[in-house]
């Protein structure tokens, strides 16, 4: 969907305070929701799966899974509203769309793994404290950006994607419960066929259509996989009806529903990842002002966005919502439509809030077969890796930077693949180390700060040439 002349003049479209005619503003706002909807609810489903929640409509965990999905929608909407409307210095007052962050998943999975509801108290304690710490970063976010160049941020984003691709494959094959129980259908051609339908439809729409169809490709792909799964028997229609019957028509969030627990691993993990999320938000705000208005973001806008990021996460943690961050896909949508209006995104935020207050919406999402979700997740997490590689393309690959990258990714990925290598460490430290993400990020940040730039003398070509010469000597 592109901005038409009837929406407003070019000057109006570049103004964040301009409100397009309601008939145009509503579909534009809903388009923002469609672009982020699947990515927003997926982390809640992943965390529930890691905790060992049953996904069946008759499972005793059904209400808990439903609640996590509901909170993902509700607090994405509330956090977005804080960004667009603003509360004093909190909020960028720009069309910033907030949603549940993928970046924290490698931290959250070890915290809840196999613990069921019992693992959620520490998780949400970490979300609350980490959110408040994130908000504090707004006071000096501009002064810490030097410590996070593309070498560090690109590595971190790549590691996030690499940590998550296993989840996508596991889901496409049948999911954690099927794997743990050793069910024969795990990895079957039937399961994979549902995931492949999603992938094929998503790619076809993404590359051969334009406008809303292209923007909503993953969502439409999942809908296609959902319909396919009903035809082939993966999703019995009776289970859909049962889910709707068990879900109430309206429900309010419950403060501290899962209790509150201080966990060193959770608090340290969430606070460290807040740095990454804050820098991601800075990039998104800069992308919005550049793509929508052709200008750089002001310090006030960047600080306000960071405050809103943190407070939005902290409030979500109180009620059982996961960490929020700005969504990059919506930045591209603003550049594509040319509509900079924050009030358009406010409409989308209100739509999300309404969905979050109606558990039957969450019940419908819960009925999506894990194999279908796996197809969408494979595409989304692959794009996370691709985004990280794209960021790394801006790095000057001299000897110094290559050594930093090599050591960081070797230790981070190695500990993630072989967690028993640090099994004798205290539990809190072990959880942080086996996430892979945090050790990689810390190594990259520290080495980037302490290694002198003088070591950057040799270029990639010189290194390659030296290695070739060494081989010739042999």
C-alpha cells in the first residue's frame, strides 16, 4: 500500500503529528499490526514450550499459555501507545511500533526450561528489573553508543538468530512435547509438509506481490498452513471449537500472576540484553526519521524512545508480559508507505490492546499447529541471521576485528552447543554462559574497547595473501 494523494500533501505525510482521514488511517494502522503480529506472539509460545507447557486444548497448561499470548498483544499495544502518545519525557512521539523481543529468548529459555509455571516467577522478576534498568539507559544512551559498533551489534544479532534457528526446525518437525515423548510422528513428512506450505506461500507473496500482501507474507503463509493442516488432519476442527469454549470473552491482566522472584541469572541477563535492545531502538528511531522525514533523530526523541522501551517492558513484567522492543519491520513499512503519522500507529496500538483483552483471540492463535508455526519461525529467525550478517558487512575486516569476531563467536556458539562444558559453574553463571549470546557479546565489547586500533594494520587481502604465501611455502 502506498500513500495516495488523498491521504495528504507530501509535507503532511512527513509530519508525525498529522492525522490522515480516518478511512485511510485505520487500514494503515491495521497494516502495521499485520506486519508484526506473528513475530509479537511467537516468543510467548516459544517460552511456554521451553517451560514444558502442553499445547493441547485439554492440557492443564492451556490457560497459562493463553494468558502469555494475551499479554504479548496487550502490552505490545500499551508500549506502542506510550511511544506514540508520550507521557512527559517518556516516548519518542513518533510512529514507533513496540513488540515482544526475540533478543531475550536465548536468556529466557534456560531460565524456564522444564520448570513449568514454577520457572516464571524468576523470569518476570528479571523482566521487571531489566525493564527499569533499560529505562535508566535513556539518560545516557547517546554516550554508550561508542561501545557498540557494527562489529558488536552485528555479532549479537547474528548470535540471536543462530540461537533460535534450532527452535524453528524443532517446531517444524513436531515440537518439544513430541520430541521428548519420542512420538513416531516427530519429523514425519506430514509435519514437514505443513511447515513447507507456510515457507513456500510466504516466499511467493514476499517476492511476487506488493503492498499489504507482501508486508503480511508471513501471516498469510501461516493462515495457508493453518487451512492445509485442517485438510490433512493435523488440526482437528473439534479442537478449535474446544479452545474457543474454554476461553472467556473478556479478561483483565493480573498483577504478579506468577509471583515475583529475584534471580541473579535473570536480572544480570536481562540488564545486559537491555544494552542491545536500547541500541536496536536507537537504530529504529533513526531509520523512522530518515525514511519518513528525511532527517536525523533528535537526542530528545532517542532518549524518549529508550525510556518508553524500558518502562513498557517493566510494566509488562508486572502483569506477565515479556520484554518489549521497537520492531524493525515496521520501520521499513513507514519508508514504503511514506506515512510518518504517529496517530496511524496509535490506531494499531489500540487494535492490539483490544485483542489483548479478548482471550478468544489468543485461543485462536493457540490452535495454530506447532508445525505451521515452525514454518513461519524458520523464515523469521533466518531473517534475523541475515540482518546480523548485513550489519557485519559494514565492518572493516582487518586482523583486529577478525580476531575479536572469531573469539567471540567461537566461545559463544561453542558454549551454546555444549552446555555441559560449564556444568560445574554456579547455576546463575551457568545459565548466562550457556545462552551463548551473553559471553559472545561481552567478549566482543571488552576486546573492542581494550585492543588498540594499531593492531588493525593488516587488511583482509593482506591476511589472505599471507596465508596463501604460507601455503605455497609448504
